[in-house]
């Protein structure tokens, strides 16, 4: 199951204004904002409902422009297995499995680039 998706913006400020306005009638608003200092170069806005961001808009930080797709895992072991299988299948590392507390205290994820350079993630939200 998909957990969230993200896109890169060539003009982050203009895109934020656009999505703030366009998503408001759908009841979708800014849930979370991350600074480049928190993440090591990526700034992003998480849009969603009911406290859960499911659409991310990001700057063109070190992960680059493009598409980000995150798949929900049922356990941290599944995240680890995803990362190992992806790397063995030719993926490139974009963030080893581990906690990402700048999202929330139990956020455990791993990031890889697929053969086309897309940022693919597996994430478990459960504390273990």
C-alpha cells in the first residue's frame, strides 16, 4: 500500500502558494514543514488531512527533482528486507534503514534510487 508520494518543485515558493490554494477546497492543508537544516538539504511541505501528510512538495535538494514514492511496511524488519532486496536488484542507496525522528519518533524508513533515479522508500510508522 502507498504511504505517501512527493514531487520536486522548480520554484518552491510558487508551488507552495499554488498547492495551498488548490488543495484547500478539498480539505487538504499543510500538516508538516521540514527545513533543509532538519533533513540535511531537503525542504518540504507535507499536505494531508487528519494529521497525516500524504502528499509532499519539496525543493530541489540533494535528492533532486522528480518523484518520490513511499510504500508502507508492517514492520521495521520489512523495511530492512526492502532495502536489502532493492540494493541487490541494482538500486542505489539514498538512505539506509533507520529512524527519521524529524518526521515523527517512530518513523523508520529506507530510501533507494530505482534504475530510473526515482526516490523509492519503505516506511514503518510503528514503534518497536
